[in-house]
């Protein structure tokens, strides 16, 4: 059995250092390490570097997901991201771009585990049924890359992030974008409560949408999403045990 801790959106906070991380088999950072509103430039940069070093010292047990705020500074295979997330710090643009460029392979778009009961899926903002069927499946089926049968959904999303960066960073209507569905790096919580539902067959764990405390939204036994972006209110992460 593995005991796994998910840490919500960091935004420069060093609260993760207080969570006795050595008691967990795996730790998943849900993304958004930068763009704080109340933390100095130096503190935010040093905190990001500490997280990166933590990953390097535990390469197989620490998972660093990419959040929408990383896209302000994330160099990704020649693509340019248009638009800025809130809190963008122009004075740090070159510094953070250099940090992410040097460590780009430490970060990933999605992560997945399973046991006899559930398939657990981590992304920054969540996968809706609408986005999966209307965007992801169409785009993935059209790429010319050789696909291995053993690749799970997270593997495939990580691959498509490299192949079709633009579709994997689409901003939905709910966040002021031009697309009906937000991608799993930008989806708004309301997309899972009204216009769509979490992707069926998965127990999803996400951040991105601030909540007062860990919030579990279960549509039914086949569609659940857990919102973990609570560090602004409570210094806690979300714990699961995978058998």
C-alpha cells in the first residue's frame, strides 16, 4: 500500500516544508508554484528552487505537475503561450524562464495510479467529459506518433502536451477564454458542477480553484473530483492510500 500526499497550489508558499513529507510514499505537487501576490521575488524564486531540489533528491517519489501560472514562464518546444495568468511578474520573467528551461523534464502535465478499486488521475485543473471527448480524443487520434498500448491516460496527455501544446492549454469560457471547455490546466470548477462532469471512470485530484478546505465532489461512484487548492486558508494536503 502506498500513502500519497497531494499538495495544492503553492504560489510561493513554503507551507509544504511543514507537512512531514518523509512519512509519505509519494508526494504530488498540483502546480502553480509562482505568481504570489504577497511574497517577495526572492522568497518565491528560492521556494521554487527548493521544490526542484526536493524533486531531484527524490526523483521517483516526488511528482511536479504543471499549472497554468507556469505557462507565464514555461519554455515549451518552440510554442509561445499567449495571455498571462494573474500575478505575472515581468521582473522575474527571464529568471523563471531560465529555471524552467533547465529543469523542464522534472515537470509533467498529468499523473496516474490505480488499484483494485479506482483509477486515480492528477492534473492541475481537471478533465471534464466534454474536453476529453470533444478536444483530447480528436487531437490525440490525429497525431502521427507511434502509441504504445501500455500508455495510460496520463501518459497520453503528457505526450499530447509535447505534440499539441496549444490544445492542451486552451482557456474555456468560464475563465474568459474562447473555448467551450477548459483544458486540464485551465478548467474552472463550475465546468464540473454545471456544464459538464468529471471524466467518468476516474477519481480525479486537482487544484487551480481555491477552496476553503479540501472539497470532494462526487457525481456518482464513477465520477469524482477532489479540489485541493486550500493552502490560502488551511495548511494541509490531501491524503489517499493506494493498495
